[in-house]
């Protein structure tokens, strides 16, 4: 297509590339919001859910952890363990996003 | 070898180490003073942040709180760890991308306004001051226990030590010192727990001991059942149930979590690593190291409660253990023989008509002066007499500060002397590391954000660091004063207020600043002011002006009010912002750019390219 070649010249390449990278950035940000949207509900559930809001019901009905009632154990031990796991998942997941969108930060 | 000598060896040795590290890595430029030059490895930074985070309050008071209140203590356990998830997922990667060394700096630039920066500086000062007060109190408790001096002199000794190495060393010195301090703390905290767990439950992992069986005397029974029975027999509520209502549990935990995510001295820690990916890794390490201590705290709390009660309850004063006499001498335990039988009785609120178990009238024990006659100083069984009137509405005779639970723990369990010495060294490490980190933020806020960016932009690097040092001296003097005259009876509570303030001011403003393009300066300023004013007002009214608990808003205590303050901040911010003009285009572009680690337009890098960072600062900032 000879008529389109002038359009692809060096002058207009920069805005196009910028536009493309802005689009990539938007997709990257949207994907990272998805990560957050997965992790925060889990965060809420293990701490406020199991440890506070549904504790009494869980204490009475859920299986015990060792000799400890489930809700009590979640509040004092389980939630903290889950938090650590959440952060590891976050770091690994975001690293994969970085690689996918080749987000190498300039130091 | 005597206990005192061992204490001196352990503490002297650890001090020598800290000072050596602080001296050999002391800061030579403002950049090293504020962010250690930005090149600390994620692992080391994680350890240092954990030490920074674990304050004297955590170390000394948290296990005590769990011991006293059982399940209710979970609000501190969850609040102070769960906040890290919020912090890591929502805040620090973006703030790190933005690349400004302090929180007021971010707010000042993002909201393109000196007023916003000024408000942020004031908030930072309030938060850090409240927090340092708690630390100073903790230092005082440790030193008074250690040298048998009063808490007042303990606070003064601690304050002077913190000043020497935090004020001089800057962030670089502090970071590497904190790595050493974390190691001391972790050993000091877990080793006694392991010994006690073996003694009580035959299990060398305390976390398994907690959910295992109690084996110390008689046939094996589930440990928590044993503890529940001890509690209910004495008129306390069940250990695994607690007394706090759900709404307060929720609000306090939320205030602590959001406060964690808004604490300037924690956020600043993540500026010391290289890039955004390192920030995420560093946060994993941090929470991992913190979890080691936080998973141990509830075990120490419950074990020490069993030990305390089995050793003191219904024992005659003539043969109480030696440690009781020591704590009595320093005024951290007291016994009032209400029924005059020479035995110690310890009861919960359930054993009296009035539903209380206060031992005496007044907030803490007071003692008659030294010039009073001897029969008013020492009771007929040999106990130390109080100046307070006994509270005769209930039969409880034993008073002790929550803060001693961890300290008395090894002695109660009869552990070897070196364990006690190690614990002392750990307590001091905890208090020093946090106080140092906070002091740094406080002095930076004043020297960098107030002096350099608002009042006198022509400051040179050297002058700025000198201002920082002067500011840390003044801040420490004020903190020491409040450490001696604490506004609240025990450490964890004072610290909880600091979190309320952070939750109601920084957390919402930072969050909106990061994620909303539309938020303008009017909204942010109004939100911060309303949030923090409401929270401070509520705390002051109920804590100092004698508001009664019947007047609580929806029954929420001052500790949990930060959560409501936070919601007020959010609502006011969006309301005001929607009524005023949107922010300039370059600000909106800046917000888009901090969402993506690799975009270069807003990268104000901190590692080496100072000049580039400065010019971009001029473009994106307010044009100083």
C-alpha cells in the first residue's frame, strides 16, 4: 500500500507509540486492580469475617483447631498466617503482571 | 553470677553493637539521613521495618493485654498485622513510584498546595508525638525494672540514649541498627515462650502448645479449657469469649488497620529500597518477621495468665515468690489485704455486686512519702502500703499493671537467669528501634516539609540536617514529659490513639490521592481537617474532659473512633471535591503515571539522579 506509507513516517510514529504505551499502561493498571479486588475480600473475610463478625457462630459450629474454637483461633493465629500468605500471593502475582507488560522500572 | 551482672552484660553488649553499627553507617548527606540512600536490600529492610514496627508497646504490653482480656486482645493482633496487607496492596508501591521521601511531601505535591502540605505536617507531628509518648513510657518501665529506679528516671535515661543515636545517625544508621535489634527481639520474645510452653504443655512449639493439652499438674486437660475454667472460677469472663461488643471490636480493629496503613514512619521505610518490585518483596519479609512475634504473643499471654494465677491466688503473703516482692517495690504490683487474712485473693468483676474488680480508688497506685512513719509504709504482713483508699465494693486484692506480664513471665516460670537478661535486652531494643524511627519522621517533617518546603526554601543540605537534629531534641523532650505523665493508664491504649489519628487523617487522603484523578486540593484539605479534628476532639473529650461512657457515639470507645473519623474524611473529601473545580491536567497525568511502575513520566527516582528528581519536582510540584 503505497498511499499509506507517508503516514507511517518517523514524524507520526512517536504519538502512536505513546498512545500504544498509554493503552498498555491502562491495561496494566486495570489488571492490578483485579489483583486487589481478589485479595482484599479474602483479607476482609479472614480477619473481620472469621475473627469478629461470625466468630460466635464459628466457635460453636465450625470444627476446632486442635483444642481451640475456630473463631477464636482465627482471631489470634489464623488471620495473621493468612495475611502473610496474601502478601506472598500479591508479590508473585504482581511480578507476573510486570513481566507480562514488561514493566521494568528504571532505577 | 548474679542477675544484675548478667543484665548488664547482655544489655551492655547489645548497646555496644548498636552504637558500633550506628557509628559505622552514619549518614553523610540528607538523602542518607532521610532514606538511607535508597539501596537497602528487601530482606534487610524487611527486618528493619519489623523492628521499627514492633514497639515497646507491642513487646511489653500486647501479651499483657491478651492475658487480661483473652479474645478481646485479638483486636491488637489482627489490627497491627492486617494493616500491612492494606499498606502493601493499596499504598506503598504507588507512593514509592511517586518517589517523595516523606508523606507530607506526597500530599503537598499531589494536591499542589502548601496548605495541604502544612496540614499534613501538623497531622504527622500529632501522630508521631502520640506514638513516641507510648514508647517513652515503655522505655521507662523497662529501665525502672532493670535498675530498680522510678519510672520517671527510667524515662529520662531512655530519652537520652535514643537522642544520641537516632538524632545523629539518621535513617541509614537506624536501618542497620534495627536489623540487629530485630534479631535480639525475636530471640528474646520466642525463647521464654518455648521454655514456658515445654513446662506447661510439653510442646516445644508455643503455638501448638496453645491449642494442645495442659500437662503441668494433674491429668492432661485441653489448655484453653483449663484457662477458661480458671477465669470463670475467679469471676472473669471466659478467656476465649471476651467482653467487648462486636461493634467496638470491629471499629477498633479497623482503626488500627487503617492507622497502620497511614502511619508515616512505616510508609517511609519502603523508600529505602530500590524499586517497586523490591517494595513488594520487602513487605512480605516485613510481615513474615512481624508474624513470628505476633503469633507468639497470644501464647505468652495465655501461658503467663495461668502461671500468675496458680502462683499468687490464695497464697499467704509470707510465702509469695521473690518476683512479686520485686515488682511490688517498683510499684507495678500491689496487694491490699481487704479481708485481713494475710492471703492474696484475685477476683474478676463477676464476684461482686458492683460488677467491678478495682482494688483501690484512683487510676494507679500512689505511695505515701518517705517522711511518713514506718507503720504507714509497711503493713502488718510486710506488704507495701498504698496511699490510695481501698475499694471495698468488691473482694479483689491484687493489682498489677498489664505492662509487666511479659517482664515477669520468665521469673514466674522459673527460667534461667540469662533468659531474663535476654528479655531485658529485647525490651530495650524494641523501645529504642521504634522511638528512633518515629523521631526521624518527626524531625524530617519539621526540617524538610516545614522549614525547607514552606518557610525557607534556601536551606542547604547541611542546615536542613541540623534543623532535623534540633527538632528531634525538642520532640524527645516533649515525649519524655508525657512519658512521665502519661495521658492514659497503659501503653497499648496510648498507642491506639495514634493509630486512630493516622486512620482519620492520612489513610483516606493518601488512598484518594493515589486512586482518584478527580480529587482536588479543597477536598483533601477539608477531609483531613474534619477527620483529624473530629477524632482528636472525641479522644480529648472522653479521655481528659471527663466525658462518661454513656455519651459514646453508638457506644464506640475513643480507641475505635478513628474508624468513624476515617469515614468522615472520605465523605467530606468527595463532597467538597465534587463542588469545586477539578485539579489541573498535569496533576491528573501524574496520578495516572504513579499507577504504573514502568512509566517514566512521573518517575522521580531517588537512587542517584538527584538533579533529575529536583527538576521534575519543579514541574510536578507547586513551583517553589
